[in-house]
C-alpha cells in the first residue's frame, strides 16, 4: 500500500491533471491512495469568498463565479462532452456551497471558514476522479470526512485517532486506486473541519499510519527537499536524505515542503516519506526516514513572513518571573497565537507570533493592562539549522535585526 499526495500546484490546470495521470502510469497505481489538494490558488480564492460573505456581500457572487469559471475551464479542457456527468457533479458541489450561504445562521468565522474552504478539495478530487475513469484508470472517490474524525477546533482541528483508525480499518479497500481529499475531516456532529493550511500532507500521513502503508510520496514542483526556499534564497541544494528528527525540526521552524504534523505518525511506524518532482517522477528526490540526519550536511534556511514581534517589560521594573510568564502564555493561548520564538531577560520578555486568527489587537490591549508593550508587525523570522558564521553574515546583510537567538544547532533572527 502506497500513499501519494498531490498539491495544488500539480493540478492547477488541465495539463496538470493529465500529468498526474502520467505520474500514476509511470509509477504504477495499484494498491495506491491519492490525496489531492484544491487546484492551483483555489484556497486563496475561497478565502476571498468567505471574506466577502462577512464583509462585502455585494462582491460575494462575483467571487464565487470566479471560482466556478476557473474550474469550468479545466472541465472544458479535460472533457469533450459538456453532457459528461462530471459537469453536474461539480455544479452540485457549487450549489451545495451556495445553499450553505443562504441557510447559515452562525456568526462564527472559523466555523463558516471550515464549511466553505473544503469545497476546493471536494471539487478538485471530483474532477480528477472522473478524468482518471475516463482514461480507464478506474478509481474509487472517497469523501475524507467519513474517515478522518476530529474535534471541533475549527481551522486547526485535532485528530480523534481511535475513531479515525476504526473507520479507515473497516471501510477501506486497499486493493483499488482510491482518490480522496487532503486538509479535511469532520467533527462529532459531521460538520467539516480543517487540519490547518497545507494540511494535505498530514492527511496522507494519517492514512499511511492507519493503513500501515509502505511509503508516502509528496509530489512537488521541486526535485525534493531543498536546503532553502528558492523563492527567497539563491544557490539552493537538494537534500537526498533527512532523518525523521531533523525533518520534524525543519517543519517545526516552518519549512514549507513538509507540514509540521506530517512526520509524527510516520515516525511512529517508521514509514518512509519521499518528496519528489511531479515533473520528473523517475528522479530519486528526498527520502525522509530513520538514518543519517542530513545528507549532504549543509545549513538549512527557513523564512516565515508577516510575523509579529511583541516585547514586554514590567511597569515597575520588577522581574518577569514564573507567574508573569504563565499569565503571558495563558493570553497567547486564549487569543490563539502560534508562538515561534521566545526570549526573556530579568525584566523583559519577547515573543514572535503568527497572528493567523487576527486577534492581535485584543491581545495587545489585554497585555497593556499589566506590561509595557511594544510590537512590530510584518517582520520576518529567519531560522538557520546547522548554521555557520558565513550563513549568519549573509542572512543579516542589509537587514535590521530586531531579535537574535542562538542554540547549538539553530539560530533564529527576526528582521524588519
């Protein structure tokens, strides 16, 4: 049993869908589960739909039609006959989405987000499944929400492993080619939940764990895991082998190739993860498994943009001790801030956070009741694993350094 995951970039148009089929023909497709993300930038487009639903109703239908038109063009490029059943199947999903907007009574943004955002994955897998059937790659389309069960922490749901394992074990035919969605699950009331942005990798790992798969392969538009994101760094190197531990470290600090939660279930059963190029499927790519930490040994660079650096100091110059730190972290938890860096001294405390839930102003007002507070928004957090002096100097060049922290293997630098 193998699990393949294809991201949005791999199926952004009809050519991409045809290439996905080509990859399956090249690598074989028996006893394979294919997990697919939304097509292209659909998730971003769906986020605009949700934003318009709450903030700009006049633009809601226009933003929905842009998503419809994008998918209709892919359908027209893949299917010669507009009477093909896939057109009605996709229309039915868009109709379901529109019905939700008309009937929804909940003002909870996070709940609405999860009910809507997943239509991107449902539509992409519907199109791909029908296309594969058309070219005689017979497959099963599965609704992942019937298998992956979670709590109701919308937008970052936690897996109910016992229920998920039971559902996959009792309802899954591993002998067939199966197609399902990444990123999604459902709670106890069968409302859709999501596993966090880029959560399709995690979905692949969940199925691999529950099915005792031989391997997971993530198909990307890069030859494997590089030591830096080529969009932001020059002269990147391909990493041929990474240990589970090292990959988890890289993912934790924000390496975009692998979702932070993906490695944990794979490591528990020592299921190897491969990252390969869907443009050159015959390439070796990167293997993440038990073994050598990093091959070749090289500094690894990670950047997270649009972070917030919050610096606190006591109003009366008293020490910031356990009681204060406990209170600060309680507030960070309350306002759902993802913490990326912490630094403190006797009378000061700094933290770099990801404001994904847009609760920053509420948090700052709460903190100002007890601390002197300064904040820098829109900062960049750079992490270098296995750093050397040359790597640090190159990174700091022409930047204003706001915070710097070094440990034995890792340095983190916040810049403006």
